[in-house]
C-alpha cells in the first residue's frame, strides 16, 4: 500500500525550491525541511512525488504511534488511563483511515479533497491530545509531530488546487 524510503538526513545540502516554498508556508520550517529530506525522493520531487512523501511520512508516523499507544495500553493498570489511551488509539485509527483515503485519491489523481483528509486526520489527533493532557509526555510529543506532518501534507495538497 505505502512504499516508504526513509534515510537519515544527509550531511550535504539538498536544495529543492518546491520544498523550500512548501516549508516556508508551515508553522515550523526546520521540522518541515528535516522531515521531508528524511526521504530520498525529496531532493528531486515534483508536487506529486512530494505529496506522496508527505503522505507517507504522516501515515508511517500514525502507524508507529498507534503501535506505541497499544504498548502503553498493555502497560497501564489505571482504568481511567486505559480508557483515555483506548480513545487515543481510536483517534489514530481514524487518522490512518483518512490518510489511506488520501493515498487512494493520490493514486487516482483526485486531488481536491487531500487537504481535507489531512485536516481531519490532524483533528482526530487533537482529540487525543486533549484527552491525555500531558499525562504521557512522549505521546504528547508524537501527537505534535503528527500534526506537523499533517500540516506539511496540507500545504503540499494546496499545490493541486
């Protein structure tokens, strides 16, 4: 379904004007640059390839965070924490579903709703963020990163409309 090629951020300078333009429109330019250039396709990406890169990064992050939440659920003994984490797991399931639909749209060259799917995925994780309220700092950080990746995909998606 998703083919991801992730590399360590290279020590040499890569320059893709499209990436610079996209990242300049995000709330965290250096997070955007670091994230996008972690994928080897970025250096020569056009808007379509960049959309796949941004989507793949967000989807991979969501699935990794889902696995992390499942581990937390298995470790918790508090019924309240378990319920909150199960809500977060459901939120990430929604986010993954929205991103999977976006991937199908990219494959079919249907670009008009890509930003909406990314926005809805981000909103689902905002719900998780509100539930945990700082209880799990690492999950808080993961939620923040996921929202940043969704923001990047939203900006890239707007290149198609």
